[in-house]
């Protein structure tokens, strides 16, 4: 996949040079870099918040309670995960957050 993205990037730059549109290529590269940094900073704040909230929920026992509530279904989906494994809690937290529509809360648990 990295070769695909790298190849498309190189093809786009070469095409821009061959058609004489180097200014457009330069502007697009700089604008994309600016947007990437802005997105990264905003995601950092949001994911940090939800990671902290999920840690608090885990320490408070909320994650454990939700894990027990959906354990039969999760055991059916993931039969090879040993009982009491931390991955099971993370998967359950991710699953519950997605069911509740908390997409950003599901991200830290999924990672």
C-alpha cells in the first residue's frame, strides 16, 4: 500500500512538472501539509480527552460492568481470547462505544 501512495505522489509531481504547473503542485503540497498538521493537532486533543475518559471509566468499573453485560456475545465473536485478558476489555469497550454512537470514544479503546 505504501508503494501505491508513493507512486501516486511521484506520478502527480512528475505530471505537474511536465505540464508546467509546478506552482500548483507546490501550493497543493504546502496546503496539504498545513491541513495535515491542523488535523493532527485537533485529533490529538480529542483522542487524548477520550483516552482519559476511558481510563477513568475503567478505574471506576464501568468498563468491567459493560464487559460483563455483553460478555456472551463477545465470547461468541472472539472465542480464542482467554478469559480475563485485557484485550477482551478493550474490545468490549470499543464495541459498546460504537453501539452508543461515541465514535471518538471508540478510537482509544480500539487502538
